[in-house]
C-alpha cells in the first residue's frame, strides 16, 4: 500500500487481522485550515486505532486544529470546517475493509468477508 499507516509498526498480517477482530479499526481523519482567501481540507495518514481506544479521542488533535483554524476563509472555510468536524466527531472515515483487502491474500479476504471473488483465483 502506498499510503502510510500509523500504528502497525512491526506487526504481521496475522497480528493485524487479530487486532481488527478484537475491535481495531483503520481510520482517516480530516483537518481544515483557512487564511482569509484560501481554505485547505486535507486527510491524515491512515491510523490504526486499537479496539481499546476511542476513535473520537484519537482524532481530537485534528478536530481541535480544524475548530480553531478552519473557519476563517470565505466561502469554503466554514464548509470545510463543518465537513471535517462532522467526520472527525463521527470517529473518522473507516477504511478497515479496504486496508484488509489490500494487505491480505485475496482468498483469505474473500473467505473472511463471506464473498466469492468475481474473478478466477489462481491455484
């Protein structure tokens, strides 16, 4: 995967799958910053949040940054700020299935998700 994933350093695929089965999720937050005539909305890296952690609290730094610096551009500042706050306060964008599909063997992922692949599987 070309996107950096924080929180899975030195974990094997089996350990990652076990952590997801224990409630862990791969999430992405947004942060927004505005400077009068320019507004920016950017995603974070993908972050692994263990099942024992609160996803809203994990995104709190990006939420606070957005809350303080996101409003000030017209007209997109308030729009981007509300969108980013909504996503972050909803626990971030859940990318768990996409990450698992990317890191797991296609057969194992198909069996895990209960789907039959729509393409022929090599033997």
